[in-house]
C-alpha cells in the first residue's frame, strides 16, 4: 500500500472517531449480561443494516453444535442467545476474505456502589479514558471493526473480498457463540478479534474448564454441631486440594512452547460459593463454582478426568468426604487453548498495518485467559489475529479503555483490511 493511501485511511478513521466513540458509549449503556444481550444485538443489527450490509441475526441452536468437538456444556436457556453477522460482498472477489469478530456479552458488574468514577452502564470520558462495563472487553473492539470499514467507505472504497462482521455472545462463559457462527458456515482466509490486548498480538492462550463441585454435609442443630458435618467447611478442603492440583499443573509448563517463561500460566479461581439454609443449622450442602486453565494441546476431557481423579484420591482419607465424596459437574467452558504459528501472511499484514498506524513494531505475547480465537485456529484452520486496545480493570470495578489506543487500533484494522482484502471503488448500488 502506498503512503498516500495509508494517510488517507488513517485520516478517515480520525474523521469518524467522535461518531465511533458515541457508538461505543451507546453499546456500553446496554447491560448485555449473559442471557440479556439481545437488545444490544438488535442495536448492532440495525446499525449494520443501515450501512447496507446483508445482515443475519440467528439464535444459537444447541442441537447443531452439541456434537462438535469445540462445544462447551451449558445448562441455560439459549432462547435469546443471538449472534449477528453482517456480510459484505465485493463486485469482484480479488483479495482474501476476512472475519471481523467481537463478543457482546459482558461479565457481572458487582456492587454498583464500588464503582467510583461512574455507574457501570453510564459511560464516562475522563481524559484519555472511556469508563464503563464492557467498554474494553470488548465493545470498543466491536465498534472498531465496524468503523474501520466505515473509514474506507468515507473515502469511497470498500474491500475487494468477502468480509463478515460478527457480534457474538457466550464468549465469557462457553465460546459457543463463535462456534455457532462456524457451524453455520462462516469461514474466511483470516480473522481479527480486537480483544483488549494492549495493542499486542496474542501468540498463544490457555484453554479453560468451568465446573461446579457439589459437597453434601450432614445437617444437625447447631447445639449438636459436633455430631454433624458442615458442607461449607468441607468445601474449604476441596478448594485446597484443587490448589495443590494447580501447582502440579504449573510445574508442567516447561513441556509447553511459549508457556515455560510464564510465572503462573495455570490459574485456578473460585468464583462463587453457595451453601447452607439456616444460620443455626449445620450446612447440609455447598456448591463451589470454579475455573481452571489448561495448556494448548491438552484435551479438555483428559484434564477434566484428571481433576475428578485427583479429588477422589486426595479426599479418600478425609474423615467425612472420604465416605461422601464431592460431585463434579461441567457447566461452561470446556475449551482447548491454541497457538498462532509464527510467520504467516496475515500476521505480516497486521505488523505492517500496526507499524503505519502506531509508528511502532508489533509485539506478541502469551495470555492465560480464554479467547474465541481457538474456534478459528483449531476448528477452521484459519489464522486469527487477537489484537486490541489498551485497557485497565476488565472484569473489575471502573473498567476503562484508552481512547487514543482505540483510534490506533481502528487505524490498524482499516489498513489491514485494505491490504488483506484489497480495495475497490464504491459504485452506485454497492452495499
């Protein structure tokens, strides 16, 4: 791409940037928690239709994806779990096709009185930061995908290849949204996901398992507590056992490329505990909701079986749990990790686009978090470039995303589209 065109594209991004941030703020105002994403998805659907794209909104059909090796088990209703996919078709297919993917679902915001700058769904700009739940993870990325294409249109150009813009759900809990798009037939020569990755490219990431441990107790009146067994207290011993398993798995990191240098690639988290029925009754039950990472190349089924076997072995001699072992159920992420092989054409194109947009070299890194890129890389054989803006406090209080970084990332994506897909002039009747 010549320097003059590059400058024109970046100027077009700048020209539309205020509109882009206003669009991002509108997305933040939707509390698109799991199962509640549809109003935000309807908003995106309308915005894409107004741009002339062929837009399809469809519900995740569990029956279609249940037998896919990338499926994660669920126990929730998918009636309102909808994906939005907009398709651009060129007049002549000259370049390489592309998927621009992002997820609409956000994680729970916690107590609102612990947000100090602004309530979670009331976006607020302070200096270079835009605050709000989901702003960084990843509604700014969804907007960047759409407005990168808008920047090309602003100077009378469009991709000379097929492009799918995807807004999916279930990224924060199963990955089934992106998987459903793949099963519906949406593939391309490459994909970009502008997750909040501090303007770096993700080289590899961990897989994730979600599970619940159900502990049964023996309830008695608190005056006779010594004759019963408290399920909540027993769950502490389960958690400590899982921490020991986590330490064992971290000790295996030298066997996995890209992970040997990380201090702690396998993270275990107790995200939620529920239990008991009455303050004066020894707790009869406890449910512990857990998350643990696995390495790329690990089979989720094998690691899941290892967790169950570990608990059975370690707790066999427990005075109470040995006779009433905890039960494990799998209720969310059952996802492999992935590695993006180095040196591909898509990565080279992004590196050049990043250089032009930021005047810096593209860096890559390894993340122990989950990413939908595994769907594209593992199950479609596609290079997937996870690359997005600088953020702070994602999944925490006062989540925020850098405005100047959003602009740089949008510029990089626009330049990448022009290079990867090629460009053609927009003519009357083009969508």
